[in-house]
C-alpha cells in the first residue's frame, strides 16, 4: 500500500465516527420530522400513519376541512418572525461591531478579560436572565423609574410584552454569537492597510467603506447567519418578554407539540423554518464565493 | 397545577438521566406538577417507611404525557388531571392498584371519583382539587367580583394577565356566553374565542408567572389558580383572590401508578399513606387547595376550611366546570387560540 493510500484510509477511519454520528443524530430526527409532516395527528399526540398533505395546506392555502383550515395567520406569524430576527441581527451588528473594534485595540491582557466578559452571561441560566429583564422593563421597573427620575417621561411607558422587549431580549441573548466572528475578522485587520489608505488621502469614512468594511465583511456575514438562525426559531424570549402575545413561529411550533397535540402540523411549520434557513445558507454560500472571487 | 412550563423545562433534562439507577429497593420516584405537594408529606413518608423519595416536576399534562409516551422509565407515580387520567388509561400506561378496595378508601368523597374510565378507583386515587379564578391587586383593581369587572379594568387603562392555556382562557369566553367549557360546537367555540378577542385590549400578556406583577401593581389582576391564596395570605393588604361570580373552571388531579413503575409496591404504599386524613390535611395546610378526603377536612386549619374561595358554598360549587378531554375536537380550540394570540 502506498503512503498516500494509507493516509486516505486513516482519514476515512477517523471521519467514520463523526459521519455516523451526524447521520444518526442529525439526519435521523430531521427525516422523522419530514415524514411526520405528511401524516395525520394522533388524538393523544403522536401520529396516525395515514398520509395527509393538509398540514401544508393549512399554511399555504388549500386546506378546508373542519379541523384543517387554511389561515393566512400562519404565514403572517412567519413573516413577523423573519422581521424580528432580522431586526435582532441588525441591532447585534450595531452593538458588536464598535465593541469588537475597541476590544481588538486593547492591550493583550485586558483584551482576553474583555472577551471573557462578553461570554460570561452563558454561565447563568437563560430563564433567570430573562426574568431579570422583566424586572428592568416592567412598568414599575428600573428603566421606567430611571426615565421618570430624569424627567424624560411623566408616566410609565409600555416596554414589557412588546416587540421592543423581544428584540432587546434576543439581542442581549445573541450578542456573543455576533461578537465572536466579528472579533475574529476585525482582529486580523492589517493596520498598515488603513495607514496606507489614510496616507493616500482617503477620508476616515472612505477608509472604512473601502478598506475596513470589505475586510471584515466575512465576519459580519458569518455572525449574521448564526445570529439569525436561532433568533428565527426562538420561543423562550417571546414567551417571557413578549408575554406570549408577541407570537413567533417557535411559539407556534411549541404549541402544536404540547398543548395542541398536533405533531404533524408542528412538523410542517418546522419544515417552513428549515426551508427559510436553507435558503439563507445557500445565499451566504453564494455571497462568500463571489467575495472570494473578487479578492 | 400551577407552574411555569418554562421553568420546569429547565429541569426537564435531568429526570431522563436519573431513572437508570433508581431501581434499588426502598425508593420511590414521583413525577408531579411543580410545587404541588407539601415537602413535609414526603419527609413524613420517608420517616415512616424508610423509602427514599425523589421528586421531578412538570408544567403541563401534555408535557408529562409526552415524556411518558416517549419512553421515560423510572417514574412510579404521576399526578394527571382527571381528563389525562382517562387518556393515560386508554393508552394503557396505568397500573391497576385496587386502591378503591382498601378499607381506608371510605375516607374519600365519592363525588371525586371523576374519571370515566376508572369508576371504581381500581387505578388511581383522587388527590386534590381547586378552582381557577382571579388574583387581584386591591389598590389597582378595587373589589373585583368577576370576569366582567376583570376585563372592564381596560376602561381605566389598567392591564390584566390571562393564563397561557388554550382551554382555560377560551373557557372564560364560554362561561360569559353561557356555553359549556367542553363545547365541541364550532360556532360556540368561535364565539367563546371572540369574547376574549373583543377584550384583548385589557390583556397585557398570556402567562403563568403573573403573581409578582400583580403584587407590584404592574398589572391590576391575573387569571390564576386557587393556590394564589398562599400569596394572598402573605400579603393580605395588597392581594385578593376571588372565584368569579359568573362561574369558573375547576381542576382535579389523581394519584396514578405507572405500568412501567420500577417500585410498584412502594408506589401503592404511598397511595395508602395518602389515604390517611392527617396526611391529606398536612398537604392542604401548605398547598391551600381542596382535598377529597372527608375526615381530613375536619383537621385542616380553620382559616383555610372557612375560606370560601378554597371551599366554596354549594351554589358556587355548582358553577364550577371541569374539563373533559375533547379528542380530535381540541383542534378547534387550537385554531382559535392562534387567532386570539395574534389579535392586536
């Protein structure tokens, strides 16, 4: 056996375990969801093994039976989730970009400390942190007391149980997801390029637009994708900070699997989310390829 | 009956891992609603029998059923609501215990043997019951009497919280329209949901975690369980609890042994232990809910026994409706619930 052959075989042997793991524990459940989405709900949860296309009909428009009726509200909830997730990504970028820049310019010891601080919230339960936000945002909470104390408002504003609260909460939860890829690309930025750009007479804004932004774009795109995906399917934040009144697609899916005992419809809704995420990933792939070609 | 599904979801991962080594003799694994049994009852059981008790919790009947159906083994006893008791019987998940033939079973008021599939209590023991009413902030809501007052708070710019539970909240509409909370008539269900939609302006959230918001006055009142009396007793000047004069729903849970129970004998011992009036009374003392155990009612503290929101008079009792399982017709409520949640 040639050396290169042996290397290939070693590689295959090494990759066999993770591949099998992914096949069983990633594609397996996914396949179950695909199959379930074409079945009839069991009366007590679970599924009856009878084919049905009505789960998709309820979302997309052709179902019209006593229990399965088309309702545009499902697509509306989906669009609303897309909007809330997009706004979350935007606020995450706006907060994380300057922060990542600032931290990357710190002395090394402080820099590591700062990165540690960014990831620190992960050490505390998400539910506990979200309830802390309830205390901040509620009518008698710290935010309203602060605003009234400063004389900016005369009576408490409604923050809690609104879209605003959900976006604040999701931004708070997903900032580390955005920060880390951004930081990785900003840290790699070659400061001599910036100096060259300034020396050649570019304004600060021109330097940012023509040099800094293109160089850090992969970080922005990467961070946006991994922030967008969990935001889109999130159901804990809208439940706690949106008071379950700001319904996102994740809440709707949770409802189907638990209180409504309609697993097939829940699976069909989950497929909708997955289709959206797949489209996004394909677009990202294409974008990454074009930026690479340009570079 | 009263815990946030979110909080219990945090702990939901752990129980799946525990049962593997929970088979040794002298153990008993309970799977109950959060905060739904007085810890002193479990301590007393361990002191008397030497059986070590572990307790895991869930936030809804559906969550418990889904876990058991998914094959969670290691649990001995569950506490389903009456309609879930019926479902679990039909799915063959329950073990026969013949608790109804036990001499001490005479303590149990027969009207609480409610499960249609278990008329002789061959399987489960009626555990506890209570009503679902309104907890309110006295300064914000004034003396509130019922659902009409509750939703009228919107007129003075006040807000309320209703339960994030499709049957309970659409049930309010049924009560106000004079239809059964178990209606499976499409038009009646739609009309009940419409009642909630028409009053949506008053509703700031759908949530189980409303007590702190009512106490702080952030919302004026909330749709909540009789267990709110625990908080009323702590803050009698701030909070009040009322069974709405128009009517309300009630719930009852039963103690059931699972067919897959690894400690069947200990589970039956626990059921027999719970038949004792002093044990049922000890539970009520902390839970502030109803017990079907007749001699126990003479042993509970008088401020609980004489509280009409916990032990209502017969005319109010007659206005309480209990949920039955709707089978496929639950889907009618499911669609309406989404409509309510997205009404602005």
